[in-house]
C-alpha cells in the first residue's frame, strides 16, 4: 500500500514521503501527515526477535513507501552504527516501578540523535530520487538538543547546509558549547534574542515567506527542516517505542500482546506523537502520559480542551521543554477534527492571531488515549534524588519530569500497567542541575566541576560528547533577532 502525505491546512494534492521529507513544512504552513495509518505487516511476536536495525526497517518501510528496500536499508545502516555507544542503540532498564528507555547513547547524548542520525541519509536519498539539484538549507530552531544533533548529523554532508537558531540564555552551558564548537564547513549557528518560541516562530515565518524562497532558489538553494515538523524526523522516532515493547517481551517482563503505558517528557509534542503513531500501527499501548514542566500548556490543554499560550514563559532546569507553542500538536488536532484541514487551519489561525484556541467537546473525547500532567522544579529534583537513593540510578532533569508525572499518574489512577518512561538525555548534559538535586551542598565554579562530581556519584564514565568539548575551540559567534534573522541567513549563505 502506497502511503502519501498531505498538509494539515489545505486540500492540496498529496505528495510522496520523499517529497515531504525534502519540503519539511507544507507551502501553506501546515505539517505533512500520512493519508492513511500504516500498520505492522507481520505479527508482533515476530517483531520481538528483530535487532534495532531490522526493526527500524520493518517500521519505517510502512511509512516511507516510495523508498526502495535498498535505499531505506542503506539509510538505516549509515545511521545506527558506531555513533551509538551500545549495540542495543536504545537500552531499556528497569528501575523502581518503571522501565527507562535510554535514548541518549548517540553522538550528542540526547534523544534527538535517534532520528537526526538518519535524517541526513533520508534527505540526500530523497533529493536524488526527486532529481533535486538545489543545495538543501536545513533551517532549525532549537530549545537545546535538536540543534547539536542536527548539526552533527548534517556536518559536511554534500549538497546540504545547516543553520541553527537557539534562544540566548535559554539552554544549558553544555548544550551551548556543543553547538558553538561544532565542526563542519556547512554548519552555522546563531543565538537569537528571545525564547524558543520566538526562534521557532521566526524560522516558520521564513519558511512561509514566498519571496525569500524565490530569492534562495535563484541562488541554487531550497529550505528544509530538521525539526520534528519534518515527517522524516518523526517516523524514525516511532521505532524506539516498538523496540521498547519488544525488549520487555524478550526479557520476560511482558507477555506479547499485553498493553503498556508510555510516559514522555515533552514540550514540542513530537516525541509523544511518535508514541501515538506507534499505537496507531498496532502497538498495544493503553495510556500516553504527556509530562510537562512548569510551562504546562499541554497539561492544561489535555485537561480542559483549551490551548492557551498567553502565560508567562518560565525558564526551568529542563530547558528543552521550555516551550509554549507545541508545533507537533497540530498533527493530533488535525486528526481529532476529522482530518478536516479547514477546521484545523481555523484553530491554528486563532492561535497565531490571539494566542489561544478551544476544541469542541466531541474533539476532546478523542483524546482519551492521553493523560496530561506536570511537575514543578521542586518535584523534579525531589524525584531525581529519591530514585538515586533507592536505586543508584541517575536521570537527567527532563526524564525527571517524566518520572515525577508518572508518580502523580499512579496516585490518581492506581493503574498497574507496566510503564516505559522516555529517558531523553544523559544526566551529564545537565550535570549542574542533577548534582544540585542529589547533592545540594556541593558547589563548583562551572558545569565541568559538576560533571566531575556526577561521575563520582553515578559511577558512569563521562561520555565522549562531554570530553570533546572540554577543550574544543569556539567556532561560531553569531547573534541575531527575530527581525534580523532573514538577513543572518543571507549572510551565512553568501547572498547579497
């Protein structure tokens, strides 16, 4: 069955998977979604026996139907290699009353590596399939992790440029150093004055600027995205949830066919949307637990049906989740409004114009798959410390939000369904906050002092990603604003 992709905001003709990956964002500003829900083409008990690479092929081929087997397998082989520090790629570990899916064993020690290791291969294969001779300019806003993972993935990939924008003062020291020291003649990064939502809105505005697209085309460039608005980012993320389920069956912790819950700390809604897509494929998932930090716009939405971004933006110790405009939620909104692009567009226009939309009661009833919860800084730190004291296991501040919200879910529901928590980053990436949670009396001059203390506490060796930046040279020093962002892009690309 051929799966095509259509925009969430218009009735434009559907396009192929490779065309959607190249485009990133639809011309009308919508996101691409599959015209039909793919499903597994073999029994789940057979998938249980597959390696991560084999499972990736089994899942992704159902979505990327215009890629040949040879093309897709080559992309997978290139992505999931020695860049990951374990053959398991994404190990699953049982600690306390939950299973933690460790998604941080890639080159930049965050879950974004899981998809951004393969996206450059998918994109260059897509360009070749569609006879695209333009140089692809990857334009990305990041709340901390996507930027480095995208830059690392696309560094020196022929036929591509990558430009990343991140909020000045809105990422951790380690996240910033990872981006500012990234090598690659085709990479560029700039601090943007404002928060992540400002950066994301500015990038989307450029994507929707027809005149700028034409200007770039005259110079041999075309825009695409490495954010999870790109379906080529989202599809690989489905794989690791299926992998987690299969791992539980293989270990004897689960009987094949029995359900699990999946708890995901999220801000932009892409990571949990991938879990939702896994459920639509046939993965036995009971509840999707959407965990937010103090920027709890998603929690309020799932509880009331009112999406309201008109609230203070709070900087927290889980900066990758400090987001008030959850772009990927649009794909879910489109589905629950009956795949009606005009109804979805009306809601998205309301968000853009007035900062808020309210879904109907009928639409809200279709959100029963989800539980929305949030955790404060205090609850996050307390949970990190308790898990460490009870098990010796150290989690980062984003995973800590997931764990804290899962505890609340248990208290509210007493649901004993085995639950997987997406562990989205290595604790080393947010060492200062993690050490503060576990050993609040400790103090260091900078993040590297906290990293040394974390190594002592955890007994886990320092990842190469951290060691490399200790003495790496700063290679990028640009700053910009939302208003000057287009000129910054022109400067980087050499367009006068």
